[in-house]
C-alpha cells in the first residue's frame, strides 16, 4: 500500500475536497514523523499506518477516522505529542488518536480473572466506536506482520488477539474480520493443534472446493431459468480456527462437519433471497431443521442471511447461504456499515457535507444502544445474558495499573476505591496517588482509561472520612472492617495486660500440652493458668489463661495457630 494507491482509492469515494486535503495533510505529517523508522519486518514504518487507513477506507469510515489512522502511532513512536496533533488537526482527530493510545495500554496475558471484563473495558475506554474500529484494524495489520517479532511477543499478542480482539470484532458484527484475526492468531497460540488441523483437513478442503465448483453451474442455470438476477455465487471455506472449535465439539471427527465449505449466493433483494431458497429446495432436498432465517430474526450481532442445508449430488450435504449486497456489506463490516459514509452520503456529497454536524453528534451516540437493539430480537438465554452484561458497564469505569492490569469500578470512583480493588493492604496504607503520571488527591474522581498508581506508607491507617469519599461497596466494606477492628483494639489496649481465656477442645495425646505451652512461649505470651477437664472419655477440654497480647488481631492469630496443633479440634476465646 502506497500513499498514491490510498489516495486514489479515497478519490473513488467522492469525498468533499476539504476532507481529501485533510487526509493528505495527515499522511504528510505522519510520513515526516515516521521518516527513517522501520517496522521489525524491515519495511518503512509508514506502511503500517497506510495499511490501517486503507482498511478503514474500505469500510468507508469518515475522513477524520482515516486521518487519525494515518496518525495513530505518531505519539507513541515519534517525538510528537498529542498536543501537536491537536494544534495541527483539531480536537476530533486528537481525541481519536488519544483513544487508540489509551487502548494500547491494555494488556492481556491469559492470567486475568476474566477476558470478558477486559473486552468490556476495551469498549468503554474506546468511548467512540471509531476508536475501537481503528484499533481492530491496527491489530489486523500487526497480526499479518507478526512473524517478524520475537517468539514471546508473538505468543502474547496472538493470545490477546484470540481472546479480546476477535470476539470484539464478532460482537460488533464483523464476523469476517473476527475469523481472519482468529486464523492469524491460531498457529501462534496453538501450534500443535494448528499443524494437526492443517494435515487433517488439507484433503477435505480440496474435496469440498471441487464439489462446490462442480454444482455451481447447475445452480446458476436453474436461477437463470427462474429469472432470478443473482449477482454472485461463491464458495466460502470455513475459517480454520472456527472449524477447530467446532471439531472440539464433534469429537475431532472432520467427517461430521458439513459446513466446511458453503455456497453463498448474492441476490439484489430480500424477495430474491426467498425465491432462491425455493429454487434450491426444488433442485435438492432440504435437511429438516436446517433452514435458518436470519433475515427475519437476525443474530444478536446484527448478522442477516438466509441459510439452508440440502442433500446435493453424490448424496453430500451442503450449506447454501443467500443474502443481499447490503447484508453482505454488513456481515463484512458490521457496525461500521451502519456507522458512517452510507451509500446515500457517498452519492450525494452535498447532502453529506450538510449532514456533517449530525455526523459529529453521532460520535456521542451510544452505540451500545444499537447493539442492544439488535439483541432485542434474540430468544436464546445465553445471548440475552450477554446483552445484560453490556448494560452492566454503563455505570462503570475501567482503570489500569501502571502494568496494564485492568479494574472496573463504579462511576465517580476515587484512587481509594482503586487501591482497595487491587489489594486490601494497598488500600489500608494508601497516602497518595498518581493518575496518568500526575499527583492527585485521594478524592480525585477517576475517568475511563486512567492509569493509576497508589503511593503507600507503612503503618498508615485508613481514615473515617474515606467512607464519605469512596464509591464502591468493596472499599467501603474494607474501610469499615478496619475501623471496627481498630475500635476493638483500642478497647483492648485500654484493658491491656488483662487476661485472655482460650478454650480448646482436644483429643488428648502425649505431648499435646507441651506443644500448646511451647507455642505460647515462642510468641512471648505468659500462661497464667491451665486447667483440663477429662470427664468425657473421647473429648477433653483445655482451658488456658494467657496474658500480654497487644491487640485482638494477635489473639485471633494465636487462635488460628492453636487450631493448627495436632489433636486440637476447636478453639474459642474470651476476654476476661
Ligand atoms: Mn499501530
């Protein structure tokens, strides 16, 4: 991809002159900034932003997004700052570039509690769907050139792609991009399984391709006879990783998979889709229960098409899909197809220019709402749950540790909330915080994508005022618990030096009493009195009066230690 071919492609879309000039200017700025830099593959660095922009042009995203794509690595890898971009290209493009930079900080190492919460965070931090699309396409190009990176990086990036990026692309309706991302990641994440699959299916794929090629003419002939003006008949091979996942459910038996290759027919209208279905069923017997009308009932990610599986020549089952060009575009580009630069805008650039203000409003339009609209149709409880989960993060924000670990918190959370979510001890000893590298007060309100670092001090204690500041139930609970304990400790100290009575339920054995007294002595606890009661044959009880505990926590710790002694079945205590 060169700048020349990119600009020529954009010109075909008849965008307004000022937008063309903007894209050109962004290219020149990026080319200059990346001058002399190379990718790990040895290519000039600018090839990467160019390839990213080119994908987005194919998706017909708006011109600020194309410009942002060209500029997206300028802040990371060159001496330019986001303020330079703002000065040169304005707030909107600076916002998009900054969004991508924020998303760069999210890391998935496969050890996180849940990939799902990371996916949610990704969407929330992206804020604007254009940022997420840009990032997905950026990753797509990086995956294509992953071979030049060191093996360890390859594995981490591929795993992240498989667990975070591909599922996100799918959920945004870009099944095709999702499948391509998975296939690029597959050999790096599961090399053995990938090789196995390649060996196992090489023949099968070839057989299927020959088969679909052989029935295509019959089908075309029949459609012409019935006067259905089809635009295309394609054979569509299943993506490898998707096939692999299906095989896991089918006992790894390739023979059981009937949709390794499907035929796809593109026809002008929805009526033509149903008419084509009729023609196919007249030609070959359909398999019962395999007609799927995703036109009447789209998938939750917006996918629309009509599917059927028939018993074709040679008694082979084959899946056939029918869709309109519009549905095809949606399946390729998902939410992006709904997003910007619609057919109308392309044809009528004047109307488009007039509509630009409303397009800018769209930026803030909650696209999550749109996904939910798609999901309304859905009856499957699992998918419905997914829809609810999206709802869940409406009032949540996502913040990161300096290492890139993600935590989700309620809106308006503070560094104290964050500290307690990372670890109770970090919360209890927090004295200050840095947000995005700058010192802030502990009641500072955090925003999506903030990188938060907590400054700690040993022996520091939480203050009662914190209860008024924190937003999360978790932080509140930890602070209350701490305060309650320290209250009890104060009372304890007031009565300091007094006696604690331990009551132990024991199975007596030789040396048990010695073990108990040794334990107490080792922790410098004085024993004032020991009493045993062995009336019961099976059970005995042991009563110990001990002194010199500093606080209640120490007593409780001792209780746990006593329980650890062999023969001690249960321990209780009271303050005398
Ligand atoms: Mn990049």
